[in-house]
């Protein structure tokens, strides 16, 4: 007589319950919304009172200081994207000015002398050995530790200006992406192009960091910009940029001069001379006219220069008896390079606007 299975191997009630639970576990459950995501979605679905938001945004910007978080910056930037399309051009410029001060306040760090030394050591090690774990991090101020951990967020950068000179800055891309799309074309073109040009340092410690070909490209761009947008609100800044790139092209900087005293073509940096010669062939360009005069200047003897380009030297300059100084002043006067010094009150080489 065959004994039934359940008689030979009786199933205990608790074991049956386990099997039942396992079978239920094999069934695919219905997807359930995550509470946090559902909450965010409900917030997004709520209508935004733009008039109130834009009315309060100036107050929010002015409340940003060196104790706030990157989340606070990102929230304001999102609100700016909503308000800028609804704002007049004057209001946009006002918000832009406020945003400059906002980031300046946010990135300010109050350090003790010991913390300053630690930051400089950290920055030097980072520039020299970027993949090595830093021993100076714990000695940094708490604000430095926070900013370093959050760089890359809210357009915050640790900017390498060359030769171990690192500091915080707002990325030039900030204005190009947050403000420029909603501004008039002239201002949009200015901001977007200056942002691209200033992503990397133009100079450091009176040494040019870009090649003559790039200098010519930028100078021609600003010349064309002035021709195309003569009524731009950034006209004076564009004129300054054109002038400074002209100075960089024909004179260089003190630690990277185009020539010492310009006696002839052989005394000019070859890559600079090549670009200037090509530039002189362009028609209908004031910059090209300067290039042609530069080439003519190299052909003049000292006597011819003294006769054709009389310059006024101060008593101190005359006492120095420097032929380099005389030839440089003659060249500057001949080419119309009136201001050959970087302005101390206007910085056009670190952001998407002149600060």
C-alpha cells in the first residue's frame, strides 16, 4: 500500500508559512513612488509666483556671505533664470552687478597667518603634484575646507593663474550661461566671447601666457565687435581690450617683451614678427594699419626715429639713459599705444565682464 506524500513527509505549519512567504517574495511588487521624489514633484507642480520671487531676489542676493552654502547660490541662480527674461535691460545689468558682489562675498576667506601659510602650501602642492594627497588640508580654515570640497559647484573654481598662484573665483561661464542668453545681442556677444577668452589666464607675473596668433585673433575680434556694435553698453570695455591686446602684440609684457629696443626685424621675436607681417596684409583694419607702421618702424635708424618721432622723456628717464626705454616710448607714440600699463581699477582678464 502506497503511503501518500504528505503522510510520509508531513509538512509542519511553520514550514508551510515560510514557503508561502517565499512564494510571495518571488512576485514582482508594484512600483511605489519614493516619498522624497514625490514631494519634489509636488513642489514643482505648484505654480510659482514670479512677481514675488523676482521682488525678493535682490534681498536674497544681498544676504549671501562667506557663511552660506553652494546650495543657496544655486537656488538664487535658478531664480535668476526665471526673472531675467522678465526684466528690463537696466534691471538685468543691476542683477549682474549684484551677482558680482554676491560671489565676491561668498568666496571671501578670513584666515589667520598660520591658515594663510597652510593655504599657500596647499595651493603650491596642488599645482605641483595634483594627484598627491595633501597634508595641509586639515590645517586650512574651515571655510577653505568647505570651498575646496565644493569647487565645481555653483560655478566655483580654484583658478590656476600660473607659477603656483591659485585662488578662488567665479567661473567666467557663469555670466555666459546665467545672464547672456536673456540680454540684448551686443551684450550677449560680449559676455560669451570674453568668457571663452578668460577661461585660461592671459598673463601671470608680467608674462604673457598666450601665443601671438591668439593675441591677433582676439585683437581682431574686438576691433570687429566695435564696428558691429558701436552702441554697445560695453563699448569702453571693448576699446580697452582692443588696446591691451594691441599692446601685447606689439610690445608684449616686461617679462615677455616682443623686443628689447626694436633695432631691426632680427631683434623681434620670430613668432610675433610672423603674425604682425600677416596682419599687415589685411585691408580695412586699423589694427592692420598699426602692423604696417610697426614694420616701417623697424626699418628706421636711430637718427630717423629721433627726427620723425620726437618723444618727451622725464628727468628720471633721461638720467637712466636707457635706449630700450627711448625706443619703446617712440614705438608707443608712433602706433598710438597711449596707455601701456594694465589698469589697476579695471580687470578685464578674469571674468566675462570687466570688474
